[in-house]
C-alpha cells in the first residue's frame, strides 16, 4: 500500500518522538523509508536536523506514518470494517 504513496508528502513519527515530514521516495517490505525534501516538525527541539534534506529511516524505529488525507480511500476502509464485523 505504501508504494502507492511514492511522491506524496508524509510525516513519520519515530519512537524517539522525532517527527519528520518529507516526500516519500521509496519504501520496502520492512517499512524502511527513504524521504526527500525533509524537515523536522519541532525544529527548536532538534536544531541539528534542520540541515538534513534526505534521510533513510529504518522501519523498526517508526511509530506512525501520517498519510495525506487525499491518499486515504475511505471506501476501502469501510469495506474492510464491514467484512471484519460480519466475521466476528
């Protein structure tokens, strides 16, 4: 699913509370993510990250991936929820 978001802007929240926003360049089956045009959400807390423009993030340190609202297909989520409710 995440491969369909390549080229879109996403925000990664890491387990160390660092949040990085950038353009999704690539993602693999382990959820390792490569971002371009990155910026840190809280620059005052992480000033050393202001100079980083491209980064690779290992999937095991990612807590959340925030998707753009336009990339979420609500109908697919509704269908999956209905199927799960019928099966329970």
